[in-house]
């Protein structure tokens, strides 16, 4: 399942034919209130910085992929808790 | 590859000529916002920058090999920006291309996007009888072990900015100020590889044709007020 107590998984979107990306920086902190499509974090691949948007509105509850870590296509970046 | 001219999508070419880096950066950000809302179609900015060194998201300060005093003496500006990649030099004699492109209309594929920029560059250089290619794992365009074009892109909301810098006739001494991308690579200009003189305008004209083929554009030259909209006129 893609939900647990700490929220819904934020996965690396499909960026096309790439193997993995490096997490450059998170643009929001844990606990931040987010609207859908708000900027969440920057990842880098192929000399390209890609800004990953929030998949849903809610509160950032967990950062799974720390800055500097490598994440595969579809990998979990963090979690968002939806508003009740 | 794109089809015939009649099926191509309209896109804009905004030639800035010679411009300061900061000025072009602001313009890119403004056009990026307008591309996101669909106010403008895909737009290609071309520019030749005053000497500047920029740091991308993978840069390390150690890759700058000169002091700030030396930069000042040489009249070289310094910027830290959001694009991917490492340290890069821009200056006179270099064709800089900033494609403001909605990747959702081009297959939502970051690697393919970068690949098209590289392909257009390789095809352009071939027109000047210069054989260049890619190096696996090292984005950019290479002539053997030397780098002739650098790439650094930023994508937000699936719309790109920043782009590509192709060395046509760059002051080689200025390249010595940086360790490009931390690779200790040597940079080379098209002029150094050709018996004939090569003008930047010539290279730009060919490049615009080659990139239009790859993205399926029918490019039309636009002015600043046209691309920025009424409120900025």
C-alpha cells in the first residue's frame, strides 16, 4: 500500500528514460502545508534540475530521500499527510 | 524527427544579441512563467553574453580557479543559478541558447530533451565540417576529449529554461579560469577546428534550423514586447 500513518508516498515522477536522479535540495520543511503542485524538492539528472511538485494537498510528514541521495524512477521521496 | 513544414508547430525565436547574463536570466524567468500559462508558445532565446561564470546545482567553489580580484580585473561576473550541472563560463564568441519549452508537448522526457539539444548541436557543427559527438554519462557535445558545447537545464512545471552554450570563437584564456564541471576537461571552439573563419551569426542560423527540425517547430522571430506581453511594453 502507498499509505500508512505518516501519509501518502511522494514518488519520483516519470521523467522519461532515466535510471536515477540525485536529490539536490528540499524546498519545504517537514510540517509545511502544501497545495497540490507546490514545489517540493529539486532533483538532478542529465545536467537538468527538475522541480518535483506536491502530488496532493496536505502536510509534508516525512522526508525519505535525503539531500545528496540517489533515487530510482518511481522511488519514494517522502510522505504527505492529507488534511482530514 | 519532425514532419514537413506544414505540420510544424509555431514557436518563437527571440534574438537578444549581446546581453548581460543577469538581464537574460530575468527574461528567461519571465518567459518561463508565460510559457507555463500558455501565454506564449515554445520560445528559443539566443544570446551572446558578456563574460560571466555561473555555478549550477552540482557546482563546487573549488572549480573556480581564480580569485574574485582576478575576476574583477578581467570584468567577469559571477552568478549562482538553478540549472543542473557544474561551473560554466559564458562570454563573447559563444552561442548561448535558452529553449523555453513545455516538455509535456515533447514526450515528458528529460533525457530526450537534452538529447535533442545535443543532436541539434552535432548536426550544426557537421555543417561546418566539424565532427563531434556525445560521451556516455557526460552530457554536452564533444570533439574527441574536448568539450565544444555545455548543457545545463532547469525544468519546473515541465517547462524548461537555461540550456546550451556552443563555443564558436571563445577566448581560451577565460576557460582557464574554471575547471568545467569538475572534470578537468579542455574546452575547444569551432574556430580552432576549422580552416575557414566561422561567424557566430552563421552558426546561430544553422542551429535554429537544426533545433526546429528536432522539436517540430516553425520558428518566427519575435521581439521582447511581443513575448513579454502588453503589461511589460
